[in-house]
């Protein structure tokens, strides 16, 4: 029996590390064969050519599609998606895999799902059903689910949401969040090893990690919001590690503000923090600040306090380690002081429960792809209403 061919896609650092445990499990499965399309920010010097990480991990790259348009205009991302779709259509048409693996909620998710729909190729959507109000990603995620045949969620409420939306129950599987796989399996570094790897003199007893992205509905405020975050953290004197934002419109404003603070001796700025070092930073951090999904989906596993700034990630399912505040330096300072000093806040964090799985998501996804029948019932999609 020949192996089932699975074609995945990756376009940005955060999504790649979310998917990597799944890609590893697929590559290792005896009944599956993996191919990977690399596109978007991975191929950009602004994001430090993170395709190098994909290459170092040894995944078979079957195509590279350059489509990222460096602009803060809202139309730029759509234009990039259009050029991506044009090339991706040829790639999928030539390869004709058995499965397409579609991640989360970005333009590459939509373009690959469209290929599956029009070419009648079984499509699995990972991280389906999450709710993220106020960003284009939320609508994209739900649209991609409608175009997909197998829906893989990171938690139970997402599974229930999809079923309520009319998806047939047998298509929807709660597999957990694959980001937890990496937290579970990444080797531990000592403080001195971590400092050396990051190129800093030492790792302080208390420090902040900042990962903040623009919001599509508030592009013009992205730089101002970043300044509020940095002013709050540095106002308390914390050592601070900052990773560049994603490639969404508004990101250049955030980068400009970050660069203003690069000369501050308390600040370490990275276009991209390698995964082993990043996981170990999170393990030791006093707080994660910004609006990255990892604060909601991965940080509970570490019982890491998270200050989510602004409306990005609002209404998303989360544990009690997450504190939502407006993009206002005084509000951020108040919450940060509570995390450091307040006993009730510390108790809330220490007792938080992780709803996003046990760190074995990759194997579950690979097994589903290997055993799910690709037949007319799967491909001729219907809704339950």
C-alpha cells in the first residue's frame, strides 16, 4: 500500500512553530508522506529568512512562493494572497496530493483551502473554530472551515462551536494545541546557557517577553499601541526581550517603535528568536506582554502570566493566567504590578488550568490523516441543517 501524500503550507514564524509538531508526526508516520510549500514572511529578509529554520528541520520543501508585499496598506495583504494563489494552484495541480493540511487563519490558509475545494482534494483545517473578534483572521478562519473536509480544533469549546455552526459532528475532532507539544519536548537550558545563546550578559530574576502584532481594524494605531506597552514595561525597570511582529499591515509602525528602544541596555531586540531559546525564555519569564495567541493557547501550560494588550485576541477562549487590558501604559503598569506583588493575582495564575491538550497533538493529527477514509462522504461535504 502506497503512502498517503500530505501537502502542508507555512508562511510565518508563529504559525510554523504551531504546526511543526504536526509536520514532524506526519513525516514520521509510516503511512504518510509529507511535502511542504514555503511562502510569505519565511522568504523575507525583514523576518530574517525564517525558511532557514524549515530547512534546518529537514522537511521536504516542494515549492517556494514569494508573495509578501511590504506595505502597511490594507490592500497589500490581499494582493499578496492573489499572487500566492496563482502559483499555489499550479503546485497543487501538479502534485495532486491525497490531503491538504491547512493551518489556522491567514491568507495561505484560504488559498490552500480554495485549491482543495476546486480540485476536490481532501482538506484538513487545523485550529478550526477559535473565536478572535476584531481581526480579519477570525472571519478567514471560519470561512476556511467551511471549505475544509476535516476540522481539527485546539479545545472542546471550538469543537462545539463548529457543530453549532452546522458542521457534521463526525468531521470535527478536538486534538489539542500543537504548540504545547513543543513546550513539552524542548530541552531545558540553564540561565547561563540561555544568556549565551541570546547574546546577553545575564538573564535577570525578573524579566518580560513582548510579542505584539497589529490589529487589522486598528492599523493606524499600531505604533502608538506598541509605545504604550514598552513605556509601561521599561517604566518598571524590567529586563525586556522583544520579538518583531508578524507581517500584517501596521507591522512597520511597530518595528519603528521597537528600534527606538534598541539602544536601551535593558532591551534585547530580535527579528526572530530561535525556538529552543524562545521556549526557555517563556519558561523563565515573569510575564508575557502583547497580543500573541501563544499567550492564550500555550502559556497556560507553563502557568505563565500574560497581559494581553488591546482588542486582539478579545473573546478568545483562555485560562485564568491571561489578563486583558487596554493599550494604555497606566493600565499595563497596574496589571504588571499586580502580577509581581499581589498574592490573589499570583494565586489565580498558579491555579490556572490548561484547556488546550496534553502535548501530544501531532500524533493525533497524523493518525487521523492516515486512517480517515477519503471517500464520497468526506469529499461531498454537507451541513447538518
